[in-house]
């Protein structure tokens, strides 16, 4: 089963794909130029893959296939591989703001806390309170 979601972030559209397959290997890829305000951020995740290599390939493919954030997508790299974990992403939804964070943990609660902490730190004092978890960018492999 494969789902592809389109999310509007920072005035850009980011195509975010998640795959669920037989197995229990996962990977998370993030692409960024370091300037989220201008170039956005690309995310690709894969859970429940049968092999670690398959999870890595699927996450990178999804991350790199986001046409509206091409500069960020060109810099996709694997942030983590995992088994039995969840990941989450948080964004400041206002266009032209830098707030973004991701997290990985043993459950959704830990992953979302990490994502929010990183988003608030990057958003700055004036925008930290606007960071929100993106429910459609939260996934767990089936061993979780």
C-alpha cells in the first residue's frame, strides 16, 4: 500500500510520500539548503519495508521527487534508519517563516515532542508558538 500526500508549507507545495510494505525497516530523508524560508524543505519517509536498503531507497526517492522544492529536494539525505520507531515533522504554517523540525522516537508522543522542540528553536522567539505537528507527516513502522 502506498500513500502520497501533498502539503502546502511555507508558500510551497511539498510532496511527501510514505510507503507501507511487508517488513519492519524504516528510513527518514530530509532535504534542505539551510534556507527554509526561501527553498522550503523536502521530506520522504518509508516504514515497514522488508530491508534497510529498501527503506533507504524509498525514503530518498520520495524526498527527491518533490518538484516545488527542487533545491531542497536535490539535497535529500537519510537522517535516520529505524525499526520499531515513529517519526514526525512540525512546521510554522506561515509562508516565509523558518520554523521546521523533525523527530524520531519509540512512539508518536516522543517523536512529536522532538519535532516541536526543533521547530520552535528554528522559528525564533516571535514565531515559536505557531509551530504545529503535521499529522500527515507522522508515521510508525508496524513494530510500534
